[in-house]
C-alpha cells in the first residue's frame, strides 16, 4: 500500500524559528515530484519557496494562508509508493466471520493479472539544500487527480484496495487516517472524493475517521445525514453543511429570544446598544518582517549604549562629479552611478581609516571584535516593510560595482525574493532616509553592528562658499555609534572624513 509521509516545516536557516504561510502552490489531490516547491512562506528575513522532499499525492495541508507555523510543525502529508499488485475493487462480500472483505472472490481473475500492469513508484532521495536533504529527481509537472480514476473499498485489515497506480490516484482523508503512526489533524482543504462500494445496512456510511471526529465535535448525528458521495457516502462537505445549518438555526433561535425579551416600544437604539458602541481598536499581530524589525530594534535599544553626532555638508561638488560620470561617452562611459553608490564608496574608505566602527561586541566574552571586511548594508523600504540587504565585500568594490549590486538587491527586495543570506551578515549600515523628504534622523543601530550612517535629502540652501553667500546643494549627515567600541573623537573623525569627501570628492583619490 501507499505510505503516507508527513512533511514538516524545515529549518530555513539563520536562526529562524517560525514562518508565515503566504501562498499554497499545491492542492490536496495534486501529484508532486521530489523537490517540487509546495508552499511559499514568509520568514523574518525573506519570502521562501519550500520544496517537498517526497514525491507522491498530497493528502492533506495544515494551515491556511496567513497562518504562522513554528519550525517542525506539519506542513502537509504525501502518499508515496504503490501496492505490489492491484486488487479487484468488486462488490463487498461478507467473509466467514461476517466482516466485509474487499478482495475479489476466490477463483475470479484479477484485473491486474489480466492486464499485466502494476503500479510502481521511484523512491529517489531529495537533496535540496534548504533543509539538509540533497538534490534528487528533477521536478515533474504537477497535475490534479480526477476522482473517477480511483475505486477503493475497505478491507478487513483497514487497508484500501486501489485500482489505479498511486501517481494517478487521489488519496482521501481515509488513507491518511488509516496509515499507521500518522496523526490526522484537520487539514485546510477537503480531500478529493472517492468512490466506494455500497455498504450494508447498519453501519453509518462514513469511511474517514476525520469526518466522524468532526461530527462528534459538533454533536452531529451522522445517521440523520444523507451522503452526497458515491453510494450515499457521507463526506466532510456533508458534515460541514450540517454544522452551518445548526449554527444558523441556533442564531435564529437567539434572535427570536432577544426579540421576545426586548420591552415593547423600546427605541431601536435601546434595542441594539452594540450599534451605538464605540468601534473597537484594531490589533495587528507583530509577525513576519514587522515582528523581526520590532525584535531587532528593541534588542538594539536594550543592549547598545548608542550616541549620535551629525554635520551639514555642501554636496554641490559631489553632485557635479556624479553628473560628469554619467555624462561620459566613449571608452570612459559606463553604467549610471547613483548618489547612494558614491556615499557607499565613501563609507568604505572612511571605515578603512576608522576600523573601530566596523566591529561588533561579544558581550559574553566582553570583547570588541574588529571585522576584517566590510559587508555594507543599506536600508530599503518595501511593501513588506523595512529590509536591509547586504553588499558583500564592499571594501573591495569600486563605486560602479557597488552601484550595480545595490540595484540588483533593491530589485530583489521589491519583489520579495531576497534570500536570508542576502539580509544578514552586515558589518555597517548606510541609511538614506532623504528619499522620504526629511533632513535628519537619529537612526537605531542595526544590531549587532556598531554604527550606522544616516543621509538626509540633498536640497538647495543658503551656504557661505569661499567667503560669499551662495545657494548650494546641502545635505545633513548623522552617525549613530556604539559608545562601547569607541569614543566621540573616533566617531567625529569618521563623520568629518565622510563630510570632507562629500564636499571635496578629490579627497577620495588618496585611497584609490
């Protein structure tokens, strides 16, 4: 018989402990291949498509879209494998003990033996790196199973007689419940209806224990229901319909009782005090990206004794240099360079001079850890919330290379396709809040980093230039730093060097 395996939410790495179901990619009854993505989840880091390590028929899904599941919770169950031989799914005949037997009568030929067909299932191992299982068979095309492709009847031992190969047959809730050692929590989708042989008088025509349990939980008498399945089989939809009817009847009874209890001549406002009550406050769960941001910022404020210094800088020359770069033609032409890319390159040069700010604090060992390379994070606002993609080895890149990587990561952030690895491991963060039209801020350090540079909007302002009042392009720069890693002199020196490079980009030539 087919074996039902439970696929649990895997460890997605980076210390993540839960994920939210965003979109199911398969339905109950679908045939899935090894390593085929089955669900799209949102973690605190990114959106991830989770592949299933088993190939077979989806028998149940656990959790609706929007449900948050912890790592290790069941995602879905898959029926894999196939019976060694196919049995006849003929009428049910009573055995010597009076029990029903789904096997063919003795001496009658089996369809499997006459056709010579058998159902087999390749059991290649999965190897997708996401959970620690490796790659295996290539992904196959998903297809929906038709209910008329399967005819199953209960046997004496509780097994099921299958008339078609497993990969062509839907597996109902009965198969899940009757597989040994597999629990049957309520699935989010009803399993594909199955065709069963007529039942004898007496027993209730219900195959699935899930349907029986659902009826018990809501005090539904199954004998009073008329099944909509083949041969009067009671399906879960029948029980759900009875539950809704019972709830509607109870609600109508309650309304009638309230109307009878209401005093004659009472005003509509008095009869319905809830209508005049103030609206309830909206409660929004802190989960996903919003929850991760909240946890990280709270931890930063709790653990890091931060301080902020700021300075105004004349960015007129920097803007002129950028315009000249982007206007270049011929052999010197290249991709357009953004202001953020130039500021990022200035940051890497400043961190080379002030390495104290490219560090972290090991609180347990009571040590300051100076990091050998600069992995520059930059704040990006998306529809999912604030994310901080990381430009790896920014210290070894020029402005053009940094700009290209920023553009690539920004596009991934907008589409929600950043991987957890692209959102972690930063050593210093650049926050360009000027895109929101504000001049200054006191940013919160991205824990466990030691500093963050904030950049306001660049706008024309009165400025004393070469002894005369002139209109110049002015920007405010702010540096928030961990006071444990350095004193104000180091932080001030870093910020002053950044401002000098903004005002006189030629200063960068010393480090090129």
